C-alpha cells in the first residue's frame, strides 16, 4: 500500500471519527437538555384592537395549574407536553390561539391571542355573551367590558349552528352587525340593535335621540346605503333634533319623522 493510499484511508478514518464524535455530542446535549427543568414561565397576552385584555397572564397561569394539577416551573423538559399545553389553553372560549416554546435558558414562553368580539348580545332571557367575527360564542370577561355593538330585545337563546340555519334572529343581528362594522362611517354612528317581538329591527345612533326603523333583516345593503346618504346629505342641513325617527323600511326612500 503506497503513501497516497494511506493518506486517503487516514482522511476517511478521521472524517468518520469526527462524525461519530459530533453525533455523540449532539446526543449528549439533547439528553442533558431533557434532564433539565423549566426555569420559569413567560406569559404574554396579545391585547385586543383597543388595547384591552379580556384574559390576563394570571388567568393563564391559574388555568395551567388547574389543568395539570401543578405549576410547570421545575418540571423536567422531557415531561413537558407543549402540544397538550396549547390545546388546554385553546379550550378557553376567550382564547383564539396559544403558542408555547422553550428557549435556550429553559424559559417556557407562552403567547396567547384573544378572540375579538364584534357584538354583545343580551337575549330575551337576560343572558349576556359576545360573538366574535366568526360567530363563536364568548362569555363576558370579568376584567374588561369591550365596547362593541349591543343587541337586545326579543332574541332567542344562542344555538351553535345559528349561522347554518335559514332563518334565525341571532343570525340576522350578527350579519347586520358585521355589515355595520365593515362600514367605518356607520360603525361610528350606530351603537345598538334592538329586535322587537315581531322581528322588526330598530337601530340606536350614538348621536341624537332619533330611532332608526330598519324593519326586518332583508335588503340590508340598500337600507344602509340610504341611511348613509341621509346622515351625510340631510342631517347636516336639517340638524340632529329635526327628526324623531328615520324610517328605512320603504323601498327607494327614507322617511324622516
């Protein structure tokens, strides 16, 4: 065997040794990491659009302690179930999503994203709840009351499939609330939706004492278009006190009373 062949063999042997040593170091580091423990929890709740917190970090910590039966600080990393932790937190109806990970210092980071309410409902039995943008039912927060459109009156109890039903009053007010939210001008003008026992809808503006007679939930886009024109082209000349009611129920016209 000549010198060149010996060099090639030595080079290959050195490469294999380096690979084995590297693998051993990685395995050792992984095992060492698994045998270490959670040093602390860093819990962050992303605020809602108005900066409010319906759920606070201490609520998250209490929920974890209740669900797992113990605090996670000091838990061995090999026993930490990150997926389970995220699923536990996402069962809270105020929480849309939760992300968790452990950093190099063994700090367990938890970031929570809240559901954004778009409508507060007070049904005919006096029960209060929020609906988010997807129609998901949310309880009220014990920390903060979010300023959103309020719907009250003869509203039946919530059912999970209300959006799938052909007709349902909760569906009517939810779809109307979304249309109002999508219109920055009207969203700033209307603060309440009232449903009469006949199903007729009455809107309450933030400015002025007049009632907006919307009628049943149909032709909503046309009715809101007429209301927008009335506020922009009639009210500035007639004044807010001129009318007790703005009636949108008649096709092709707005009746001011």
